[in-house]
């Protein structure tokens, strides 16, 4: 997993870089390592609460792991955050995802 190792190294070097942390979380998620993905999404949200893509993708990771309640929680927080910052596209996308959760 050279890409994963490279991304972990980049996060260690610049932990405040939201984009790099998002990329690491996505790499974990794409590798079906959902617990690690969730941990990175949580850290990203903690450091940069207006990074609305993190809520959406954390919700997707939870959904993929079978944690529907967790997915719902991330999406609801993400919708509220998107409203607060005026990101109507993200709000709409997460609302649709929330409505389609099974």
C-alpha cells in the first residue's frame, strides 16, 4: 500500500492540511478499512468543522460498514454545517443521501 503510506506520511508532516487528511480518509475507505477512515474523518471534522465533504464521505463509510445510525448522524451534522456556510449543493447532496439510507 504505497499510496496509503505516502498519504500517512503527508498527514504526519502537515496535520493541519485538511485536503491531505481527506485523501487519507478516502484511501482507507476505498480499501474497506472503515474504522480507520472514520477516525480520520473525525479528526478532519474536529480540526476543520466546515469541511462538509468529510461529513458526506464519513456517512458513506459508515453506510458501507453497515452502521446506518452512524451514517445518519454524519449526514445530519453535514446538512446543518452546509446550511450554516451556505453550501446548497452539499446540503442537497447529503439530504438525498439521508433520504435513501436503508
